[in-house]
C-alpha cells in the first residue's frame, strides 16, 4: 500500500529520517517495496519571467519568448500557447528537463527557430486546480508572484513528501490503511499515536423516516450500518485530502466520493455512497442476487449475476455489487442532492469468489477479501460523518441503522511467558513482554508468570502463543536470536532407495558422456500428435491444466520423448555437431479422465543422442551398461512404435518386464521438430528398472585353468538375427561357455544372394580342469549341430 | 734371464725374479685398453675393444699364454695380476656399455619429444544438470545434519497443498501463489510444503527431513520467472525445538553454501503455515555485505522463507502443538543455482544447450 509520509505524520510523530523509518519498519514485518520522493519526476523546471514575446516568422501560432530564469543570459523558448503576456511568471522546463507526465525536454528547433525548453501547462505538470489555482486552464500555467525567478518548481509546489509503498502481509489486513501503519510506526519508534476525531453535528430528524434496511443473509453480511446525509454541497475536496488520495493511487473526484475513498484509505473500511433519491421504495435489502438479475456498475459494464453473489438492492433491483462496486444508476454525481452512506462487513471468501467470477477487483473488494474488522465498521462510518461535517459537505440526519447479530467480545489468551518464549529460545523479560503487547494494542496483564492478553477483533490473526511470540519478537528484534547447533542424536540422514539407485544411474550416464537436461512437466497439447501415435494409444490420455499459461504449456506429459526431441532440435539448430542427453522426470498417468483423484506419477527416463559416431548400437550400449549396473538381464524384441524407424527399434525387457523402447527416430517425426539428421531416442520406464532387486554380489574365483578359443564362420539367411545364432552357440556350449564375440558380418561379393557370412569367436573354459581335446571336440560338435539346426552352413 | 725385482702387489706379495717386462706389458695393455674403452661411442665399438683385449685372441689373454715362461713362484702372482686387470677391464666395459645405453635411450627420448599443447584425445564425459549439482550439494549438507531426504507427489490435492497448511479455500493467502488446477481439488503443488504434511502424517516426532522437488506457479516465463521451479523444504519437529535451532541450521547451511563468514538475518514475514514466520537474508557473497549491484546496495540477499510450524498445521497432522514444536524452511533451488553460477536468465536452465550444460 502506497502512503504519503506527510499523511502519516497526522497520526503519529515521526522523528527519524525516512530511510531509517523504512529500515525499522522492515524489521518489524513491514516490507518496503519503494520509497518515492515526490518531485523526483519533475526535474529542471523553474520559475521564469517572460521578458519579451515576438511572433514566429514561419508560423501563425508560435511565439518566441525570451525568458529570465535568474541568470545573466535570457533563455529563448518557442511556445504555441496564446494565454501569455510579457511580464508573466510561468514554469519553464529547461534543456534536459523531465516532467511528471513522462516527457523529457531537450533543446531543439521549431520551424527553424531555436527553442531551449518548454513553457508548461498545469496539465503537463500533472497539477489539479486544488493543487495550484489556474492549473486547469487550457494554456500555460501562470504563476503567482510568490517565488523569485529561477526557483525550482518543486519548491513552488511544496513537493516535500515521500510516498512509501509498504507490502502488507495477508495476515495484517488491519494495516492496509493509514491508521494501521501509523499505529505500528508508533510502536516501532516509541512515539505518540493519535486516533482521528469522529464527532459530528447532525441536523436532527430520524433516519427511520428516510430509509429501511434489511439484511437477508447475515452469514455473508455480518454487519451493515447505514446513514443518511441530505442537501449535499458537492465541490472539490481540500488539497490535503486530494494529496493523500493521489499518493495512494486514487483519483480525486468530488468531496463526497473523496471522503468515502479517504476514509477507506485511512481506516481500511470501504464505504459506499448511494444517491438516496435513486433508491426505489427507500429500501435497502442486502440479499443474494436472483437468477437472471444483472447490474450495470459504475464503470458502465454490465454483469449477469448468479445466486451465490451478494447484492445491495433497493425495493426493485440490485443497486450495488456488495463490497465490490456500486451500480451506475445510484452513482453520486455533481448534482446529487442526498446520499445514503453504507459501511458494512461482508464475508471475505464470498467477495473473493464473486470478484473472481466476474473478473472485477477494486480497492474495496481487495480489502473485503483480506477481511475488515466488524467493530471498525462503526468507527469508519463515524469518521466519514466527521469529515462531511467538518468540510460542510451536507446535513447529517440523526440516527443510525446498524444491522448485526451481535458483536464479538475481545478474545482472551492466557499463557505463561515461558510457554511463549520456549518457541523462540530467547530470554525476554516479563516486563518487556507485557510492555510490547500493550503497545501493540493488545491489553495485557501479568500474574506471576502468567499473562492475560485481550485480543480485539481487529487483530483476529492472533490465535495463540505462537502469534504472541511473533508479535513480541518482531518488536523486540529478531537480531536477538542466536543460532544453536542441532541437538539430539546425531545420525546421517537417509536417502530413499530410489534416489540412491537413480544417483548411481546418473553417475554412469554422465560418465558415458550424457548430459542431464531439465524440461517442463507440461507440454503443448499438440506435442503428442508429433509422435504419430494411434488414436487409442494410452499416452494420449493426457491431463489438461484447467488454467494454463497458454496452449504451449497446457498438458501434463505422459512421456518425455517430445521434450527430448525439442532439446535435440535446439542443439542441432545451434550447429552443435553431436550430443548425448538424458532426463529423469515423471510421467503423469491419470487413473481416470476427467481427473477424480491424483494421477500416477511414474519415474521416467528419456535418452536422446545424435552425431556422426552415434547409431542404434551406441544407444543399445548405454542401455545395457545401465541394466548391468542394476543387475538386470536384458532381452530384445522387435517393436513397432510409430515414432521410430520401423526397422531400427527394439523393445527391451529387464528380468522379463518391458521397460524400454528405443531406436532411430522416424524421419516423419523428426521433421516435425525440424530435424533432418538421424537421431536416436530411448523411452525408459524407470519405475520398472528401479524395482529390480539386484542380487547380492558374491566374489567368483578367477579362472585357474586355461580357456580355449574356437572360431565359427558360417553362412546364414540374410534376415536371420544374430541373436538367434548366439542363442544356438550358447545352448550348444552349455556351461563351458565363457564368452561369445561376434567378429564379422559380411554380405556381398562371394556370398550367395540372400545369405550373409557371420563369424564368431567362442571361448570355452572349465572351472575345475583343463579341457581335454575330447571335451572340446564334443562341445564343438554340439555347437555345430545347433547352428545347423537354425540353417547355418559352416564354412571351413 | 729375468732379474729378480721387487714389486708390490695388492696382496703384498713380491716378485723376486724377473717378470718385469711382462708386468710392464700388462700395465701398458691395461692403459691402452682403458683409453680405448673411454673413446668408444657406441656398443659396436665397445664390443670391438672387448674382443681386442679380452677375446680368445685378445691381448690380455695373450699375456696369460706367456706365463709359461715364468718361474713357478711368479706364475700365481702374475696370474692374479692379469686376472685383476681383466676384471677391471670387464667392469669398465660393463659400465661404459651402461653409460652408452643410457645415452642412446636419452637420445631416443629426446627425439620422441611431443608438443604437449596438441589437443587431448577427448574423453567424452557428460555433466549433471546444474540444478541437480546444486541440489546434491544441499542434500549432502542436510544429510550431514541428520536430515532424511523424502519425496512427495507433484500433483497434489487442495487439502495437502493449502487446507492442511492453514490456507482455507478463498483465503487471501492463496493470492500469494497462482495455482495451476487439473481438476476442482487437484492441482500442481505450489510449494514443497505439501510434503511436510505427508511426512508428519506418516512419521512420529522426532522428525528431521528435507523434501526437494519440483513446484509450479502460474508465472509468465521471463528472465527471472518460470512456471516450473524447484524447492527444498526442510522440516524439524521435536520437543523443545526453538527459533534459535532454526537459525543454527540455516547458519550452518549458509556457511557451507556461501562461505564461513556469511551472516544470517531473520526478517519478520508471513506464511500461513508458520508462526512466527521470517524471511531469511544472508550477507551478499558478492560484496561481503558492503553493498553492491547484486544486493541492490543493501549488503543482504534474500534466500529463503522459514518459520516455526504453525500450531494449526501440527494439529491437523495429529501432532500436539503443546507438546511438540518444529520449524520449516523452503529454499528456492533455481535462485540458488542462478546466483551461484551468475546465470542471468533462468530460461537457460530449461533450454538445455549443450554448451551451457557443459559449464557446470
């Protein structure tokens, strides 16, 4: 909330420089967003006397003025204004000056004549008539002879104020006003605080003769106070009030509207003034809107209302959207004769809800949403009447209508000082505790160690000892808190097993040259289409964000591949010649759509690689290394993911569970990402992989007996997977098999059409003896037999 | 005939008869051989010398053959002298050979000198994402202080993300965070604090955990805002836990992350789920608290929010706030990462340019 320092000084003595004030308020819990010195936006504008006016030769409206700014040389300024004469004192913006309207003035030429500045109008200085007489005149502002030529205009206008923007936390709605902030300042500085007067004169009469008020829904409107003021004398409000309003970002309108706004800024309690004569049947009914009702608000917009919205209606129709904005029809205008003044408390969640539903947020609704004090409703009404009376803005009718169902008592908190301070761990004397609480407007007495603290309704944020501890400490000073080392049994913290395993995988992958990436958990609604998945693919069951930042970030991902492809494309586009990447994140799988409960969040990994040395088998190697680390046995099968090359992709099972599909990305998919080269991706269900229990590692003795190597070269059908050959060798070799190594695959010259030549080295070894020639021969024959059974033709 | 002469020998024996000529011959051959050895420049030459003096037809061998002409008394003495000379020469040759070998090796090594500024054979090693590098550091720090590391879901219910954290529906505190909704009561968690509740529901005090994780808020993407970011929530609940304990833990954290002279300051603030609540500032590591551009002249940098767990929050998790107290803190990992590495634009963290990722 922006507040003028001068306005605050009306309520509290401020005996320190503004910077110190702000520093101390910050340490008491009131963050300062900005300190703005008034006039900071009015630079190099001075009082100047017009010594001479001559017409401009090339213009029928421009005039050339020689200005005396209190220096030896006169300054030549060209102006288009006509309301000036020689001898006038006017504000002159000199070369390199700044105006509050945002303009930066520099020397230049106007139709060939040099002009070293600009003569200013009231409007250009953002002045109202109340701030300087003549400011509203259409033309240059003619100054009164109060200051010598050359005087800075900031001095002339009395711009000595600071505007401080306090960030008021959500728990302190009572400080969204001058009085609230001023009270806090008085405690922080230890200076005197003064509550504004609320006395006023009435002209007699009885309000009951003028209006009846009925609250139909006390739940949504716990208190409603109404007053009537007759014979309005509408005019401008006084300068001090206008200044306070402007400082806090409100526009002065007229004395009545300004008073309601000022009282809101001052007390935190929004007020609404109705044109009394526009109220049908002279009735005020606080009720829920009816189906089909609508209202045109002060800003001229129409809203259709629903039954959960609270309105202030007259005898016929809604006249005001309760707590949010008044109706156009009952608006206070320059010729309004009589007014009905409302000061009320509305339930904050209802105001918030209605405001959200209609998309309206006002100074008033903001305050209602954060909560107003039920007792302050009355004080604020009286303060408004005090100002109406003091400014002679109308005749106040005797009597008040106050609808409520009982007012709250102060809350009593009884607790020992020890109990409060044990939360903090700092010693504060009982006297100091009592002193601070009393100063904060929480009347407190002490009996032994036990304090009794009365909490008025305006501080309903205070519920118990924790809140009292905070109140005490923010005034006593958080600097008194001295850190203590952790106590209790000392253990090293534990990690979840999944995290330990994931860390191991990450170490392996980074060691294998992969870079970890991080991408958003939500993707474009169209991203999934780029994978060419069939309509019924379950990855299309994506959860949509109801209120996304845009379609680009609208959909919770069910796979990480589209994000990986985006990253590969980013790197390729930047002419980075090769890359290996992985991401570990979650895929979001709904149990049902629309969502009725939290979805499954399954750990998922994506790997993406590209570059001239990369192919299907590099990726396969990465996956195998990972499986080996986790102690998983892998099997490969052909797969048919639409987004992968139909002949270059595989499904991988670990311990018989499907966990990975990988391969070369289908060119039709790659092109969706602007990728023209070959890229390879793996989609890995990390949850499956993490579930694998690795067998306990037990040392195997190193071999004592020599191994025998035998080579097998053969011709097989070209489309026979070598995996089948390996299986044949393996089953033929039995338990003597130590290692199989593929060392040649060849198709071409000297090999019959439709065939390929494949060659393997096979190592055989026995753990308990040197293999005899007979044993070797026997195994050799078994292997050959197995190979022949799959159609292999052994070559000599 | 030989004249008897007396010469000294190493063993103190004497030549009594004439053998002088042979001895002179021996001395002269030995001297010549030594010179020859010293003059050798390579192994071939030294082999020539060896053959010339020690070979079957060598000069020293020849002397031995002449010994027949000596008296039986002179023979062993002369034999010893010749053998001694042979041994000396052999040793000399061995040494010389070794010297020459070393010289040859040195020569070879010298010839093999390489340009060490030539490029390395690249060992391709990847890197962790900078967010996780920093996170791992944090986990280590807190683990060493006895904090277990737990996880929580990213998609939360309204109950865990707000209600249980003392933020009822339509409470203005909800405005502090713009929330992404997936359904009426299901949302993307706006804070890892939600995991606090799940932890407290599942564990009995004493509790000492951190929960790192991804959180979401509807902030438009720009250089300092991201709708996806990361927090590390810390929670301690036990008997007699105080704000001083909170400060102690945060000081230790700050010392490890920012250096041991770093000071920690508490500033009163408000969070619905803690009371009292504080913003925590540390002395600016850039200027050591003197005031600079990074800290906007204040000397302090805000790093996290913290406070004592609100009694209502404890209560809703079934923990008696009269018996137990606790503190919680939430650290922004992305901010910590960008400040540590002086990354000017948070979007770089999610762009994943390899040249960026390779720097950490």
